């Protein structure tokens, strides 16, 4: 578990499942989906369907944690292996609750997640993919010291408009230089016991 002020990222717990379904998967057309890869279909699920398909991956895997703000679960932060043998890891974030957008909460959650990933795994690089319609995610990447590593032009079709696919990434040495953690701990982020 990591905490930065009122923002906390932590492993998911059984009691989180209903809240997660309610804010992320209950509605057929949630507001968050307009920004999080809207070119992929989103289907509303009943609570039972959600638990049947998601519970094991949410609760038993180290690659998805919850994002809390003031003790309220509002989103998820995750990673997946693009190619594990090469230690090529990509991460993702979604804050489901719109009232927490544009307040710096996602930036703080990503900063803690990157710290977690770089300090618990021998990674050379961390990155994520977004789309040109999500300017906030591109901005977060730049705030984190990331580089736009790729821009695949007009390959994401959404509402009749073609958008670019964007790859943001940062190397370990760039992250250490950006955060000043080459030989010290980040003091702004408190690490709490599990």
C-alpha cells in the first residue's frame, strides 16, 4: 500500500467488488468510457456476471490495485506484460468517478505505481498506451518525465473520427533522474505495510 496525502493505492479486497462493479461496470455507457479506450466496446454487467468474470483477477493478482481518495474506492491502476521475458511492462489507470478528474489524483496514483513497479521489479522501462483524444493522459505522461515514444497516426476510429494511438514511456534512469531517487527513497510517498 502506498499513500500520498488523501490518495492511496492498494491491493484489492473482497469487500471492494461491489463498489468496483457499481462505479465501473454497472452502466452501459459510463462517462469514464468516453476517455478510456472508447473505441473498444463496453458492456454493462450484472453484479453476478462481474464477479464471475473478474473476481479472481481482481483479488488474486498483484497487477491490479485499487485507487482510493479519502478512503473511497474511485478507480484502478494496473500493469500487464507486453513481453515478460524482456521485462516489457505496460501500465494503465482509470478513475471511474468523474468528480475526481483533473484534480491531480491520477498523476499522484501513477507516480506511486511507477515507484512500486520500479522498486519491486528489475524493470528497464515502464510505459502506457493512450489515444490522442485523451489529452489529460498525455499530459500526465509528460508530468512524470515520460517521452512520447510512438504516435501511430489515425488508427483509432471513434464516433466517425480517426485518432492517433500514443505510446508514452520512461526508462529507469530517466525516472530516477526525474524523481531524484537514484540513490535515495522518495519521501513524498509513504509505504505502508500490507
